[in-house]
C-alpha cells in the first residue's frame, strides 16, 4: 500500500458516528490498516489466536485457535500460480488437517521457535508433494514434522518438536528470531533457493537418546528400531545409523549383534565371547545402507569397543589387543523399500547373568541423498 499523510481531522473522520459511540474491532482494524503502514512485503500474513492486537489488525488472515489450517490454507491458496510467501506470526497454530498446494515456489515462514504448528504428532503438518522451490523456514512443529520425501527441490530450516532440521550448507543467522514480518520476509529473501541442489543434503530421520539395557536375559532384544516410510530411500538413496553405548561382561558368556531390514537379517556377528572385565567398555556401531534399486541394497558396518579397566576414561585410546573388540563387514539385501520397512539392531546373550549387560545410550539415523 502507499503510505498517506493524514491530518488529525482526517484520522478522526475514520471513526464511526453511531448512536452508542462505540468503536467495533472491525472499525479499529480498518482504521489501523488505513492509517498505519504494515512494514511488510510478504504476499500473505497469518496471525495466531494469541498474536498482539496490532499483528492481528495488520494480518490478512486471523486464526482463532481451532482448525487454524483453514486460515493458513486460505493464505496459501490465495498465492498466485507462480508462488509466493505466507508469513506466520508467533504463537501456536492448532491444525486439524495437513497444509499443501500443488504449485511451485511457496515459502512458509514463521517468526522463529515462537511459531508452533501442532497437528497430531504423527502426520506431517505440511506436505510439499512433488513440487519444487518450496521453502519451510523458522517455525516449530510437533513430532509430525514436514513431508518433503517426493519434492524435487526445497529449502528447510525449522524445528521438529524442538530439534532443528535443516538442509542448508551455511546456516548463517537463521537461529535468531525476527522482530516483525518485514524482517522475516527480508531474511527469507536473503536465503532464497538457488545455487546448490538442496536435495543432496543429509536429513535427520530419527534422534533417540532413550537407554535400552539388554541385561540378564537370553532373549534376542532390539536396542534400536525405526520404521522407514515407503519410498523414502528412493532408487539410489540410503540411510546411515550411528549407535553408541557401553557394555559389561564380567562372567563367562558371549553376545551376537544382528542388523535387520524388514524380514531380512542382513548383518550378524558370530557368537562372540569378549574378554571379561569388571569395568564397562564403551562401544560404537556405524551402519550404512545404500539402495542400488528400490528393491536392492548394499550394506557396510563397523563396530568397535574400548578396553575394559581403563581407569574410568570416557574416551580411552588403545593399540589393539584382545581386550577391545572390533569388526567390519559387508553384505547385500533385496528388501522392497517402496513399502514401509522396519530397520532394527538386536543383541542376544548366550547366558543370562546380571554381569552381562549391553546398553544403547544414543542413536542417530540419517537419510542419505540420492546420487
């Protein structure tokens, strides 16, 4: 809009003359929009139900805290066919359905972690579909995150249930929150899509810090399990799993590590009788799976433990020796990743004893980009 200089009498003339002398919320909105510059260049702005009166007055769409996807979808649908931007104010947006539109070059931009999108913690709050040029920036979602699995090009920098998700090579200053919609839109324009192919970036699929202790049992027990959604790996993508923890073996006994995808046990150690020690050993396991076709995989694995009795060190270095276990392996599989598959790692002890314990402390599963 064009800013207009108004006299006091002109501003007063904007107020209604009615029998009660009251100014309605709509009168106030009309007054503010007419008399004050918005200071923004975004195509559409959506205010949450908890946004300030000024933000709500300047917004194109205002949510009420119930089925807020209706107003946000209106804002997305109102964009021209060539795309545009939707800016979300701070506050929580409660959704009852997923957001999407079959056009390219849509930017949905929040106001930092103060902008939260909640759906049902399993369904993605935004689905990009097969579109290109989408940018999803500067907002927080529930555990459902966003769906970019089929998108041909996209830019991400948002938080999924508090954990940052980004495919940017240079993060810049995207972690600081904007002070207004103009800052948000200007910031996004300075990080516009272009240059490097964003589909080549590694994405975090799962971050797991829950301890799992396989102790005093002979039952084969999963220390990590994750359901990889259909078509996520494509025809030439892959996944990498990093696991770490500690183990105690202070009596006679042996253990077996198995790696499984779907119905296939792809990798398995022998029944390994490690050297007994009263101190826990730290261990590290890295697994890489790459698709050569949607139903053909190649695998690599590396496993290493520290020595026992290392004086309580958290990162002991060794020159080999039987007190530290290590191994590497390779295999192939033929599971169809066009359907959902469970990826898991299991541990099995040969005997049950309280002095036989294998603990997983952390796991990170990454989606590797297509070639």
